[in-house]
C-alpha cells in the first residue's frame, strides 16, 4: 500500500507489481488521473490487470 500526496506524484516508480489504484482525494483533473494511472499501467508491470477505482472521500 502506498499513500501519496501531491508532492509524491512525480518520481514514484510503482509499475512492477501494482494491481489496483484507488483515487480517493478531490479534486481530480484529467492530468492527475492520467499521471497516477500511468505509474502502474505500463510495460514492466508483472500484473496482467490493473484495476482503477474512483471513490472520493468527502
């Protein structure tokens, strides 16, 4: 499990074994989602499927 704030959006290398991404913070922008999802959905990930869930906490 990795919990990261906006400071950690860049430079984290998570592509090897990520199986699920939860987006729980607000607000989301398309660029934020693309950046986060791209950290796991890439060549080198050993998982065949990466699930993405958008569940905002209010």
